[in-house]
C-alpha cells in the first residue's frame, strides 16, 4: 500500500475534509478535495473512524493523537482538525 505524501497539508490548525468509505477491499487515500479514504474496518463502534484517523495521520506524517474528528462521527463526510 502506497500512501500519497500529504505532509504539505500538515499545518497546525489545518482543517481536512474527508470522504470515508468503510469495509473497502484495501486501505487507500486519494488526494483531492475532499480527500477520499478507503479503510477495511467496519463502520461500527467507531472502528472505521479510528482507522481513517490513523491512515490520515500516517500520510500526513504526524501522530494520530494530533488529529481530532470535528464533524461526521456517523457520516461518510468528515472534518478533521490537526492540532
């Protein structure tokens, strides 16, 4: 799995719009606006949200704890903030 280099977007306070797809065949990210993220985790009990957060953090080159889900807890369209 190769992830795009999103380190240019890793500015403190940056808001990142994400379109998430749970239960995908593979974990992947497509750069764009919004970012398209596919994760293999199911969308129950927050597992997909956590998988999206970890994958996004890896592509940004930051720790997952620096990303906060601001909007979209139960929706496919999400908004993350980089602290």
